C-alpha cells in the first residue's frame, strides 16, 4: 500500500492554525505521555508515520487476517519494530457488535438501547454498562471501541435515536461521559461520536445540517463538551454529513477551532467509515485518521490518507509537522488508555456471561418507564388467575435495533428477518434477543394460566382478551442505522389490535418495544403502558419483574413523546420525497437515480425537545423527564447556592408504601444567545428512598446549561442576579419553585 521512504522531512511552518492551538503542536512538553510519543515519532520513517493515520476494514481486507485479527470494523497493524501495538477496532454502541454474524458463533452481552440507559438518569448505570462492554471487548482482543454516542435526538422519527441518550445536552453528556469512562477502565480506548450534528439517516452522506453557531454551542456541542470532560475519550469520530457547509471530517471550525483549540482535546480524530472526502483539506482541518479505507473506495472513489497523503507531505502541501501531530495524537490516545502497557490478550479469554447479563438486566429495569397506570393495574399480584400475552414475538424474545450497533447476543437469535431493500439492507437485519417475556411472566405467576397469541388474528386475540383477567399486548417498532421512520404510528396494524383488545378488557397493559417515541391513539382505552425500549439481553426478565412489582419502575423519559407528528420541529425526515422517488425508480429498474445533496435548517437551534414544546406552547403526549412509580414522592425545603460551584438541595419523602427511586430534575430559567427564554435542565439525581423515609439531597448544577454562548469572544456568558429555579417531576411538571443568586460574568 505504501511506497518505501526512509527520508525524514522537517518543517518550521507555523502550526498554530493547523494544530488548533497557539501552544506547540500536540500537548505540553511536561506531559510524560507526549514525551513518550515524541520519542517514538523521532524514530519513525515518513512511511511509518503515514501508515498509522489510516485503518483497514477487516471485513474487506485480507491484511488483517495476517495478524490473527477477528473480522471486525477497523484495523491498523501498528509498527512492530517500535512495539507500537495494532489498533483492533469494533463497533460497540450497545455491546460488542458482530454485524451479520461475520464472526460466526461469536456472541456478546447485549445492553438495552441507549435510550434505556438515558431513562435511568443514573451515571452509575451508564458506567456499569460501559465497563461491561469494555471487558467483553478486551476479552475478545479488541482495544478500540467505537462507542460513546453523544448526539442529541432532535427528531422523534430518527433511525438511530435508540443508539443515543435523548434530547437534553446535560443528560446526554453526563451519561455518555460515564459510559466512556467505564469502557476505558479496561485499559482500552473509546471514541465519542458522531461529532457533532448527526441528526438523521435520510441522505446522511450528502445532507448539510445548518444551525446557528451559538445555538450549536448551547446544545449539541455542549453535550459533547461534557462527555469529553467526564469520559476523556481517546478519540473522536466525525460524522458523514456536512455541518454548516463543510463535511464534519474536514470542518476546520469544529475540529481545530472547537475541539482542539477551545477544549484542548489531545486525542485523535477519526472519520466514520467512508466519511473522508479529501487529503489536504481533511488533514489541515483536523482529521487525524482515515477509518475503514475500503469504504472510502466504495463511497468516495479513493483512499486519501495513504499514498496521497505521503505525496502531499513530500510536496509540503501538508507540512510534516501536521503529520507528526496526527501521529502524536494517536499515540497519546493509545498510551493514555493503556494500549501500550496493558495490551489486550493475543487470544480470546473467558467471559462471565451470567454476571454481564445481570448488568444488562439492571439497565433495562432502571430504564423502563411506566407511562400510565390507571386504577393501580400494575403491579400484577396473586389475584390474577389468567393472563393472555399478545404480539411482539413475546413468546421467544425481545426486539433489538439494527445497524452497526447490532449485537449477536448470548443465548441465540430466535428470530432474524433480512431486509429485501433499502439503505440498511446490506448490513442490518431485524433481530430478537432470546429473552422470552412469556416465560418470565409464567415464572412469576405460577398460580395463573398464562397463554400466548401472536396477534395476527385480531378476532382470536380479542376473544382471548375478553376471557382473561389481564391482557398484555407487546407492541414493537423497529429502527436501524441508515433508515429513518416515515411514520410515528406503530406498524402492521398494531394500533388497531391494541384498541380491539382494550375494548373488551379494561385491564389491558401495553408494553412498548420501540426505538423512540410512538403515537398512541388508544392511550385512554388501556389501563397501563410501559416503555421498555429495546430491552436487551435480559429484557424479558426485566419486563416481568416490573409487571409483577419485583422491581419498582423508576425510569424517566429522556425524549419527548409528541401527541402528533406535526408538533415536532419537522414532522418527517428532510429529503424524504427524494428518497421515495429514488426507491420508486429502483423498483422500476433504474439504479442510476441518486438523491441530490440537500440542506436542513435546524431552526429550533438550542431549543431542542422540551424547550421547543414550551416555546410553542404545545402539550406533548408525554414530556421529557416523565415517569410513574408504584409509590409517590413529595418535595420540600428547597435551598440553593449560586457560587462558582452552584447547587440545589431539597428534601424528598417517599409518601407511599413501597421502596422506590425518584428522579428530581432541577430546571433553571435561562435566555439563550437567540434571545429566547426557556426552562433548561441544569441538574438531576436518582435517589433510592424507603417507604415513609425522607432524604436530604444535594444536586450540583452545570452553569453552562443556563449560560449564553458569545460567538465573538468564544466564551460562556453567565447571567447575574436572581435566576428562577424549579424542581420538576418532568419538564412540564415543575412542582417546587425558588430562586438562585448568581454573580454572572464570562467563562469561569
């Protein structure tokens, strides 16, 4: 791949712009890791330097197999003569992925969807999930996880919402950072992705996401800023799409300006697979590594960071100092996370799958949200003598999301449905994990008759529901990378099925296995609704435990559920009409039709999710932060301090008869750079409380959530004087109001 080159080049060019810092390239000379990296760079040939700044995709390259590399996402051979280890990369958003079972028989523990983790509002839950996945990756000999998704869910129909952590920058950043820290506790590296505005799948390779720069700082960038501060990821992965006119992987303002200069990020920036579009422009704009170069050949017609980069450096179109910076960043990330000194094993190691399954189950239990519970239908008790379970393939398993996050889970795949068409067909399948809700329900109701119907015969399901004490309908909605939903309604006439069952049984419970919000035209007819998301490896057991009260639900919505699609900033994906026209042409035999590049104006700016609903005075179906419990809580004695470490304290009392966890949410009334004023989440906690007990809870606040970004000075501006604060059960249910005195000023 590389021409041999022994010559070492030197360059005294000013690297202030190229490295995104007014300091010398890389990191301070006092940093021992930087010194170690610099010593290695001094011994490298030019060709060896270039060899580190790209990766192969082992699915398409025989090179990786020479190094006993399992089929995975990315691979770089390292430099054996300098003891620089190989980079062995795997997709791992929700567990160690095994796309399309390419590593036949290789299973892993599947976490629930990221929305489930987010719904826990608990950093310890996120960290435990990350640590579990990192441990399995290490045992499988991988040392780089393509994890740490920190994108904000701007649209309810987006295909990858299930991989993301919701709509609020504080929640997203806090939990993403905790998950990254958990991954890297295994002496392996994690990314944070997809930097920074990766909002939809339709046209994801060609769309231009346009947003006001200050609004971007106050929303999506703030989520990444917090995640990077807390998680200290080794690498940042750029997206496919453009942001404000420039591809994310060659966006000088975002990579050099924000990430490397303003935030001082010292790790490396890698592209998404097939997201590199140039050599000089990308390298000078801050991209440090071209990922999965075979994808760039397929998607963009060339490889950019091998021979082309070598030539550009020789001709000084890319200064050798910039190449050294690229290599230094990769080496520092590897050294920081232990890839040199705590290398992964050469051969796969045993994995404690049982304890790991319990981690996944704990995430599912903490993240399931009880949305409705009329007449205390739940929890189910011994008085229930007959239960009919309907739909969702609940007899054999629970649904999972598709795409690069797809985990081939321990226990097998009871159902796997291939896609016949569409942009996800080449790498995604509709798959269930082998965790049967039906079996778990039967285990917890030994004295009841529990039957199952698949729901395809509505008349039969209705007859069975009429005769049962309780009817539990499992409703599913599948999402995948590369494809957005075209409707928020449940597919396959499930709305009609639920309505028919509810009409004959007043104790109808709906369990939603979805990748995000769905519409619920039947809501007022059913007695209980659980949002179980994609519940992962032990989803069936987790759902049953909540249905029968072995676990008290404590999840809170990390994303708003609209009452109608028209309430959202965009009722459907931008570019959808182009997509439909292209697909129609393909069905007619014309494969040459392509979607033309288009732009999307994110006019809501920083007012994402619940802030949008407040500004538009719209009542959603269920608000951000909403969730019920089998007990009740009251708040009192609110106090605050607005010092350089602002915090709120309050008393929380469990006023019910069972133990439970509450999630008090602290909102601050703030005005953004665009002049709009909304409530913004500034702090939260998850608190376990015994029945009748009271706890005094101290909740730190994040000042940037209620600050204004000043573009001219590139600083946060903090309000002075009294700010309104509130304790909320959700963004739409603020139950305890107060004020906080702040000193104001610039970035602190």
